[in-house]
């Protein structure tokens, strides 16, 4: 269940100090036709001193299920990173998986 896997991954991000998590989800399909689920958005980080940082962190999470296994790709970057969106797009556009067969 990819929705449950997304919830688990986002819960782990929250346990590491993320707050005000904005989550959008949609289907994702690679160029070879492998389908999965994408979650993306932003959150704020709470520093160890309890202060919430003022610049959001952006993220994109891809999940794929094949033959009872789960593959996950997570990219996170500072919202003020000059080339963050461009680098993230290049990474996500290059994602391709091998179709497993038994």
C-alpha cells in the first residue's frame, strides 16, 4: 500500500524535527511506464534549541511497489536554494527502474 508507505515516510520526517508539513500527492509514471506514487510539498524544521527555522524545506518523495518490495526516492532541499528546483527536477526526470519478473 503506497499511501501507507507515504504516511510512514512523512512520519519519520516529522520525528526528525519537521513541522507544518504540507503534503500533496499524485500518481507518478516513469518513461518506461512503471507507476508509483509521488508526495511533495514543504515543511519547516525545528532546531534543537526549539526555534522553528524561517525558511521552508521542500521535498519530493517517490514510491514504487514491485513484487512485494518497496523502492523509495526522497529529495529534500532548502526553499531558498538558488538551483534547488532545477536540481530536483533533473533527479526526478532521470528516475528509471528495472521491471522485475519472476
